C-alpha cells in the first residue's frame, strides 16, 4: 500500500524524492481516501462514484489554450499640467488692481494685474523730452556740417574745422539713438505695468492683493496651468525595463509601434482615478528617459492625456495602465485557480482519467484578471477553477464541468454550462481569457 501511494505521487509529476517528506506531512490526512482507492476502491463498476457510493464531487474547469495574451502594465503616476508657468511682474510698484477671477480660465495675452503706472508715465515723458533735445542737437550739427562742406572743398576752411564738424554730427546722432533707446525702455516699462497671461490656462491663487508692493525680489503674482492636454508622470523600475528588454529579445513580448525619437513606444495609456473609476479618454506616451533617475533608481516616463472638460486636475495620484502589448503563445488561468502551498504556487489539473493532479506553476504577469503561466502547464490542460473545497486531494476522482465566470453587475445572465462529456472524451474547451 505505501509503495503504491508513493508511486502515484511521483507519477503525478509534483514531487522529487528530496521533497517527498514535506509533502507526506502536508497530505498526511488528505491521502487516506487515496490509500483506500489504491486497494481497489476505484477499479470496478464503482469507478464513477465517490467512496461510500456518494456522487463524484463536481468541479468547474477551464481548458487552457496557448494564444496571444494581452499584457497590461500598471504604475503609479501623478498628473501635471502640460504647461505650467509663473506670472511675475517685470517692473516694481504698487499693485493697483487684480483683473481676473482666481481659478478662472484665461487666454494668452489677457490682462491679469495693473500696477500703478504714474511713475513710469513720468519716466516716459522725461525720456521723450531727452529725445527731442537730442534731435534738435543733431539737426543743428547737420546744418553746420552742410554749411562747411562747400567751404572745405574750396580750401576756405582748415581740414580740422571740417573734421570737427563731421564728428559733431556723428556724436549728435549717437546721442539721439541713446535717447531713443531710453525712451523705448521707458515705454516698455510703462507697458509692463499691465501684467498679462503668458499662456492660456487655469489661474491659481493670487499671491498679491491690491495695494501690495511688488519688487524685483518679490515679483510672483500667480500661476497658470494648462490642463488640456494633461501630463501624467510615472516611473518604470530598472528591473521592469530589463525584464521587458529580455522578453523582447527572446520574442516573448510584442509591443505596439516603433520607438519614437523621444524614446516612447505606441502604448495606449489609460488612467484609474482614486475612486477606482477609469478615466474615459485614452492617451499616449510622449517621453521616456534613456537614463536612470539617480534619485529614484527608475526611468522617468510621461504620458499625454486629452482633458477637454477639465476632469483631471494637476497633482492627482492615478494608476497608469499601458495597453497594447501582447505575449504570443502564452497560457493564462483565473486568479482563483492559483493555490498557495508551502512549496509555492500550484494548480490542480484534471487528467484524462478525471483525477486531480497538483502542478507547481510559475507566474509572470497579470492580464485581464488572469495570471500568465510560464511553467507547469501545457496547451489543452484542464485546470480546476472552482470546487477546491470539495475536491483537493491528489488523485481524487472528480466530475469536471465547464467553468462559467460570474456575471458582472448589470450584465446579462450567463447561459447554463453544457453537460460535461465522459472521462473518455475531453471536456469542452473554455479558452482562458
């Protein structure tokens, strides 16, 4: 009896001889029905019944099929305006009036503040007067030069007197240009007393109120954020990046699009908000760093999301989902099919004889509510999904039926499962989603 029991466990493909003692302890109680079965309990006409004449436990199974599985990568990100700027005063003075409503959307060039212009108006008037004086001096020297030019050609005056007249003209013209430049500067400063929006967007809180003094060292007045489109900044760990590169090289992963000049790929980007809802508009990557951020040890990545109605706000923490990638010829099983054991993750496979076989598995990634299985299963295996409480003993004879996923709230009711074929014919195939 003991020899038959150990032979079965070894034949099930679960244990090596070095790990057998631990499994004997784990299944010490569970293998008692199996021992009885080895004595001939399952070998007669009663093979389709459980011990004691009870009907076989019914378990829901799926038949896994190798196919291209969508791969979704999820990261934690934070929203930011696509353009964020500080509105600062270019000249100092007393803030006379605020011309906008805090939090309102303004267009580029809209007037936001008015600084008292009186001082700058006086400076402009003085500069324009200096221009007039310089113009008069220039005109005088030009007339003098024009009067001396014929005399110089006739040698009626000395060459030095002629050269001095010419230099006076040039000096007067230079002084005129300087006065005009000062007048332009005064005119600019007067124009800067009206502070305008450098970009269009949503205004922040005003840092200054009417009557406050604005200086060169304290010139911040407010901020403007452009929220359409919205940026989402997140980080991809170095380990994830290396793993992705390894899978791409081995042909185990297909990614959408080609690498752009800014380092990004053609992933479809969606975000989940703090309440668990998914933002209805999808975006795209528009930047991926080629170097590791020394502060985070990760690669900085940025996505661009349309935000025409302003539903997204800067500074929100969101879950960033990158879609469009796929793993060719891969297997997947529902999360509920995975069992945690002292020896790692296992699943129960219903073999051709409708008996349970525990299979250790290796998982790599999560896709649409299912785990991707890289080792431990093969195409066509029937995996137990529901019924583990009734049937969890290795070698136990069960009645497999197709697994019907539970209906989501508001979804139409699922059709009843088709009758399960006999053990001699394979169960109906339900492709892993």
